[in-house]
């Protein structure tokens, strides 16, 4: 692994669950880095659905995708991720990425929120295929506060251990509320 930055670490952890031709979801498009990663991972025969509530996120992501890819294997939706089940069928998705928080250099008030994040993760679980994975980058402190972190961790803790493998990792020796990479695998 070249980088232990949270997003790179999450990409590394999910990539063995993704094959060319798969359907994947970027639940929080932002500036499109995760969308590009998923589009490259599934290749021209695959498909990526990406969601954000901010038009600026769609524009940044589209620009990045057009520069990075020679094929068009994505659909970008200006919609909240809690509606993702309207766009894909149950058991059809191999990877769903959540990168919580706010659009960098954007309006911090338009951050992800625990109520819609939990609804979206619930919806996402139903879409995952067997051995599919959901990755969640959780931030806390500062503008983010702790409410979303605590709600997401409580929700993860409550998942049925017979149906889901849940891994919550830590930057154990980093000060100041480091981000938390978490993973759910559909068994
Ligand atoms: C940390 S950024 C995501 C970074 C992004 N994945 C990337 O690679 O650049 C979080 C994004 O979540 C978006 N967001 C907030 N609430 C949302 C919701 N209910 N549904 C979808 N996206 C949401 C924000 O607008 C913001 O762009």
C-alpha cells in the first residue's frame, strides 16, 4: 500500500471485492475521487452510480471523470443517498463507498447527517450482493462534531453478526479525533 490516507486505505480494503463489469455506488460523490476509483475498478463494462446533494459536487466529479476515463460507465445523481434503492436492485451491488462530512472548500452546513446517513446505509445493505462490501470513512470533532460518528458506530455495532462482518479500524496513535475507516461485508 503506497498511502495510509483514509481514502486510499479504504480503496485498498475494498478492491478485492470489485471485479470488472460490476455495479458499484459512490454514496457521497464530493469532488469525485472515489467515483473515479470505482469507475476504474469496474472498467468500461461496469457501472457506477454516484450521489450528492450539491450541484457543485456533480460538476467537479463530471469534470474529473471526463479527464480520467476513456469510457462513460457512470450515472451521477443530484439526490440524497438515502434514496439509492430507487436506482439499483437488491443484491446487485459489489461495493458502496461512504466518505462522510462536507465537500472540501464547500459549505460545511451541507455535511452528511446521521439521520440520512443511517437510512442510506440501511438501503445500501439491501443492495449489496454476497461478499459485497460497504466502506465508511467516519470523521468527527471540529465542524463534524460527534453525533454522526456515534450514530454510525452504534448502527454498525447492532448489525447481525451472522449476516455481516463488521470491521472498525483505528489510527490508534494519532491525536485529535482521527478519522475512522469502517467496513461491512455481506456474508
Ligand atoms: C467528504 S465529501 C465526499 C468526498 C468524495 N467522496 C471525494 O472523493 O471527493 C462528503 C459529500 O457528501 C455530500 N452529502 C451530504 N449529504 C448527503 C446526502 N444526504 N446524500 C448524498 N451526499 C451527501 C456532501 O455534499 C459532500 O460533497
